[in-house]
């Protein structure tokens, strides 16, 4: 076989043991919160039918879908005129039926409709899994990355929104992210704004424009809207709306004035008020703040919307988001299945925790003890002692060949194993083993009889 | 949007919460054993370059690789004569650069070479992940499924083989699979057999034929070999070899006689003997048995080979396998990186555990307590009580809308939640809550003050 340079496909990553340990720590912390709140884990396949995926993420999204080539003679079914004219877009449906999932939400919609007879509604599920997007890779953006979502399907009650706020609050605190702001709003209020601006037909354009306000200056956004045909009068209404500020309570009062008589607005304000009051009634410190410039560009949100923003370290960005969507399952024939959900930006959270040193120290190596030896006799002796430790659930290894002690200790250091038990002929004879604490540079003699207890005490 | 029937891509699966809980139980049990033995978890991407994957699994394997269509105008770079002649195989390299991993072993080889400066050798890693194969789907065989591998790279010591035997032994016992046989042999003994049969050049053919002996009758296998040009004399040698039997000790003695003077055979027998004796010295009950019909068809094995067979229930089949391979990393430029590894057949193990009822009962729902209520006042009261339970790490939920009690209890039953706390106006007034044990059909009154302690006692 020809030699191949070991290379990753662009936009993908390998994970070293230390990185996997940290990621597991992060996922387990979030999973524990989900479980405590009654969410159950599900899984859907990486591969979905393209029919399921296409058309759900806009034209741009369709382009970013990874498509899987049909097996076998894949060109066979492509009409010859398409091949003759080299029309890739027309050829696509003839050569690819499957793709890789783009998010966890569309598969959830399919899943809920497909398995509705077997699920308990309101269905509270979480899903941690990879998704794939053929985006141009750049720092912090990959073609294969994790998403971590919790959703409640089939219940319109606003307590669901509150539950998700509590989950964000508790999970971020648990991870050590104490400077998080939970920005919330309601798309019904935006719909009312569009009504007040007389531009209900352009609701999406308006929502996308408002969504840009956290990155682009207000004036620029207004300019763009003017270019897109909005009038100065409309912009003035928008500007007044965006100027409403103060405490949550004060903003709610101003909103009520502003949208008086616009029923969808009154409903949205009432929902927002209920969510805030209920959340604060059980979690007075929940960092929720109404943000009227929050819009969540995605078309499918219909009510409550939320975005979690990290305010510590240098990576001050969105680390989670979500909202209520009423019509997501409709495309698959699901009826009356309103949903509300949140997504943790786990890749970003990982980077922030790394920067802020929030991962525990002891994740680095699973192994607590390495047995070192000098020849076959001491190796055999050490191997038996090793098994005793393992039978007591101490994570331990033996260096697997007769090698120089330096090499064995080197291995322990590289792997950040804290203890080395050194078994020489003297140790075999006296049954007193030398235990080196490699972290502290100390050593002592420990009787073979009590070795297990010795390490159990160290680790409990 | 057009309505779409919710359907899975063929050969893929959704997992219901109960199934995910069971699978997590299985993975965690194995992970704990791996960790105790000093193995560290790594991860490689699902998407690899086709260059990395192609040619490693034989022609048949290449056909089963899922290939990912290049993004954008994928036909653009296909030479026009290839399109004109509709030659899929020739077009392939022009329209697909990436594929989905077919196993975890080839990615491991790439990984080890690519990251060797950052790894501690001997490198003990495990990896649990999905792999994809465009196989024809059938009962128990999927196009997307989990593999679960542990390997040690960079150490020729036979203690490594013993460690893997101990892991198999401990993990299967832990899972409740008590009727497992670990069949072992050594490919050097097979090489010696080929030498004795004067067919060293046809070693692969011989190995593949022997490998079939657990499914096909001996006579049929002999017949096939005769048809492939083996002589009767050669078959006689093979037959004598396959007739060697008895205890491990007795087989080793017979092998020594049989291969006397054939040095590679003597070495293989010595290795096998050392592995057996060392394993039994620390784990006298390890169910290891020499099986001379074990060959492990895969070309890359060079020494020790192992296969775990389940002997309980109706699914009596291989549930794990492995062996030593000396040259796996060479294709990526890795030198002196001999490896030895095992793979748990986790999909099969799952099915067997399901059949034998080996999964714990209480996996079914994470939620321990559901709060039920009757109106806004009782709901608010219940919501606060709920948060108290959660703050004490009791997994609990509240029904999120005001609904009939029957509907709320129905939800609890469907989700197999054991306790319902019922909060009516009387309960709010007296602060004595009604706790229903839905499993046992009993109920009692518990003071709100001690509710957390009540459930903590139930679950600790």
C-alpha cells in the first residue's frame, strides 16, 4: 500500500484524552440538570433522508447540507441530458438520497410525529449529538460539532418556558459561569411592532434586521431598512420601540403603553410578564433581562425567545438560545404539537471554560496508580498487587514490559498519574512496597496488605 | 411547504428514551472497566478523508463506505468523457473527497501517527462511537451502529494481551453475562501451520477458510480448499491440526509436538502459554479456552487473537473480538507501533441483555416525583415545593398546565414516575401534601417541611 500522510478532513477535529475528559465533564453536568428536571435523553441517526432535511434551513442551509452519494452505480439514474449539461443541482436528487443532520431540531420534529404513540406528552426530551454543516471552517467553527438541546413538545403552558430558564440558570452556575445574562423577549411583541409599523408582510425582514443589532450599529440597521423600502416614519416607530429601557418591570409598563390596543402585543407582553414573575418567584436570582433587540432570526419561533450571553473572560458571546415554536412538526403531519426548547452552545462553552480554567484539575488522567518493576519476578508480583487494587475500584496500571525505571516513571508523568508503586526484589521479599507520590515528590513504604486501603483513603 | 411522511433512512434507527437509558447503562459499565484499567477515551471525527479510508477494508469494504458528495458544483471537475460514458467508479474521486468512518481502527492508526508527540506510550485508549457501512440492512444489522474498542499501541509486552482478557472477563461478569467463553489462539501458530502445509503464500486463503469453521462444517471447508488447489496431503495436515483438543494445557503440549522445529510456531505457542498462565495467575476463573479453529479473517492480525462467545439465551454468538497487529500504523508512516486491541460487540450485547432481562428496572424514567395541581394557586404552591426537591437533587417535574388530575396521573404512569405529589387547596392550607406511590397504589400525607427528606430517604 502507498503511504498516506495522516490528515484530518477540513473542519473536523480529533480529541485528545484530556479534551474528551473535559467534554464529558461538561456534558455530564448539563445532563444531570436535564435529568433532574425530568428530561429524557433520545437519539436520532446521523443520517437522515434528504427529503427530511431539505427546505428546512433556507437556501443557504440547503447548500450547507452534507449529501451522501448513493451506493453503487450512482450516475446510472441521472438523465443523460443533465450529465451532458453538467448540471450539478439538477443531478443532485438522482445521485443522493441521504444527508447528515444539520441540527437536532428537524430530526426531533420528525421523531415526535413518527413515534407519538410511544411517547408521554408533554414530551420532555434532551439530545446531545453531533451535527454537520459544510460551512467554511474558521477559528471556533467546525463542519462537525456538538449540539445539546432540551425541548418540551405538546404543552402550551408558560411553566415550560420557566423550566427552561431555570435549567439555563442552574446549569451555567454549576459550570462556574457566573456572569451570564439571560436575554428574553417574545415574538408576539415583534409581531405587534410589525403591525404598528404597518409592515406585517415584511415581518421576517424586520426580525432579521433587529437580530443584527447586537453586532451592527443601530444607524446602519436603519439605513439598510430604508434601502429595503421601509419609510422614515416606520423607522421612527422602530427607534422609539428600541429606546424603551429600564428594569424588567419598567419595560413591561412602557410596552403596555406602546402596544395599547394591539391584541397580539398585549398577549406577548402578558406572556413575558407571567414568565418573568413565575421564574423570579422560585429563583429570585435568575439573571433574566428583557431585551427588545432580541429577535432570533429563525422563522419558526412564535412566542417566548431567549438568548444566554456570557459576560466573563474574553469570549463574550452567546452560549445558548431558544424559544417557542408552534408549527414545527406540521410539515411531518404533526398536529397541535407546540414546542419550546433551548440549546446550549456547548462548543463555545467549552472554549470559555478552558479560558477561565473552570475544568477540575483531576480530569487529566483516569489512572491513579502505576506499578513499576524490574524483572519478570517483580513484574509478576506487581501484577497480582495491581489486581487487588482494581478489585477495590482503584484505577491502576502496570508498565507492560520490563524497562528502565526512568522510562516507567516518565510514562506516569506524561499521563499525569499521581502515584507509582515501585516493586523491586527487596519489596517482594519484605512485602513492603515503595509508594512514590509523583505530584508531591515524596515517598513512603506501605505494606502490601494495606495497599488497597491506603489508596482508598487517598481517593475517598 | 409540502407535507412529508416522517421516515427514517433505511438501516438507521431512532432511540426511545428507554433505549437510550439502557444503552448508556451498557456503555457506562464498560467505560468504568476501561477507566479502571487505565484506558483513556479519545474521539475522532465521523468524517474522514476518503484517502484515509479507501483500500483498508478490501474491495468489498470500499464499496460499503459511505461517500460524501463534494459541496457546490460537484460535477464541475469530472472529466467530460467520464460523464459521457456514465462511469460512476471513475467519476468517484472527482465528486467525493470525504467519507464516513467504517470502523474505529483505521482512524486510530491515523490518530496515533498524527498526534504521537502528544501521547504517552504505551498508549491505552478506548473509543465508543458510531460507524457507518452501506450494508444491506437486515434484522440486527444496521448501516449506522456503535463500536466500542480498547487498544494499547506501542508495546509488545504480553501483559497487554492479559490486560485485555481481564477486561473482557470483568466487563461481561459486570453486565451479567456469565456464560461467556473467551476463545484464544495466535496467528503465529497459523503461520506455522501454513509452513507445515507448505502453503505460506496462501496464508490468507487458509486463514479465511479456518475462520469459517464455526459456521460451516469441516468437510465443506476442506472441499472448498481442495477446489482452490490445496492437495489432500495438505488437508490431512490441517485435519490433524484441527483435531488437537483437550484442556488448554494438553493442547499446548500437543501443539509443541506438532510444530516441533518450526520456529514461528514455537514462538506462537510460547506466547499463548505465557498469556494463559499470566491471566490465570491473577484471574483463575477467566473463561479462556484455546480454540485452534479461531483465525480472525482480517489480514492485519499478527499474534494473539481472541473472540468472546456468548452461551446463554438464544443469541449464542460472538460478542467481542480482537488481537495483536504489528503493522497497522505503517500505512500512515508510523514506525514500531505494534498494537493489540479488543472490540465489544455492543449492539449484539444490547440485544442479549434485553433478551435475558439484564438491564436494571429503574432505568426507565429519570423522574422520581410528579407534582399535580388543580388551579393557578395550587400550581404556584406546587412549583415552589418542586424547586425545593430539585435543590436537594431529587429529580422531579410539575405538570405544566392546569389539567384534570386523571390526565396528570396518566402522564406519570406513561413515564413510569413512581410518586405523585398532589397539591389541592386543602394541601395548600394545611401544608400537608398527599404523596401517592403509583407503583404500589398507596398514599400518605407528608408535611411540606419534610418532603425533601422524605424523598431523599426513599432514594438513598
